[in-house]
C-alpha cells in the first residue's frame, strides 16, 4: 500500500487514533498523518501509507483553510471549549462592524504565541505536558502567515470565520487574540479544517466509509500542487542512483516553489527535489 487517503476526521478522536484506524483497515504498518488536528477539531487529515510516508514533511508545509466558531466574552485556559473557563464578561457591546474592523489586523505575517495546550517544545518538553501539570511557562511569540480571514456569520456572542493560513498557525490562539483586541476575550468553540494543500474536504472519506478498497491517491497525485520536472529513462535511472552530476543538470521551472516533483515518463513520482535559484538537490527518492 503506497499512497495517500484523505480522511474527514471526526470530533473526539486524536490524529493518532485516526492513524491507528487506517493502519488496521489497510493492514499497512507504515502509516503517518500530515499535521495534527486537536481532538475537538474535524475535517481534512491526509494520511500517508507505505512509501508515501516519505511525503509527510512536504505535505505538512502546505497552506490550510479552517472554518472556526468563536464565543466572545468567555476565555479558557486552553483557548478552546475543552478548557477551564478563566474569565467571563458581557460581549453585548461588540458589533459585527467591530469584528470586521479587527480582522485585518490578523492578516499577513503576524506574531503569535503558541497556546500552553499545544505540541510546541520548550526545554525538551511539550507545552501540553507543562499545562497538564498546572505549570505555565514563558513562550516566545513566533511569526506565522495568515493569508485571509472572512467573516462568515455574526450573532452575538458567536462569531464564525474562514481562515486561510500557512503552516504553524494556531486558530485557538487567533480566536483568543481576536477576543483580546475586541476587549471581551474569546475562545474557540468549533473548528473544521476544509483544506490542506491540494486536499479539499469534498474528497475526504469518513472513517465509517473507509475500507481496504478505498482508492489511494498516488504519491505523484498527492503533490499535484508542486511544480514538475519530467525525466527521461536515462535521467530516471540516474536520479534513482543518486548521481550528482545528472541531478545538477536538471533545472526547476520558472515560478517553482521550494520543492518540485521529478516524474518519469509514466507520471510516477521518482523523487522530490529542493530547488535554490533553479538548481536542484535531492530531498527524497521513492522506490
């Protein structure tokens, strides 16, 4: 089994629970997911099987889209509905116009402090390990990219937004920060991921519908949003053999991102290459 299945993760399960289910259904030992979703979150979770597990670092770097629901006026220690309430205040004075004025301040490259209940490491330990022990540690803010935020609905104290963002963005932290700017606080009450890179919710399969006969996306299809360098038969042999001179002669197409896919004449993924100013170096080779 070599390929990618796009799972519509249900609420109440961890991403590792989903991986375990996929492993059992397909009878494949090598299985990995491409970016953790919190247990309360639902939606797109690409899962790689077999040789396709080599794709995980490239798929994790793709842009993402989320539909999020926020509750104004209430904060929690986890910044979502699974945490303990830490403050409550009326949000009656916050209008739709107030939210619309605040949103642009969170678009672009912004500084975001990771939540205590997250997998970020500090001093060799995950932040959630400190949180479970009741210890709060200092966290450095880090840059994340938010491409767009759209206000989908406002019915005080509930706000629904669509967020398109880059890797490493915490929607829980975004909800808490938006509530702070509005002066009433907020926490995340629902989250659904609708897109990861080229994978959309429309192609996702529920766990109930998942079966050993569920078709997998090939490694080449899974990287469909990456630029392509075609290889002839001799180049395919040389790339698989890791011949540096042959690889150095290849060039990335104009406008390519940091990684490109190398395909043989049949459209099979031979390797993923990293490109710098058009020059390529091998990142992963596939059997």
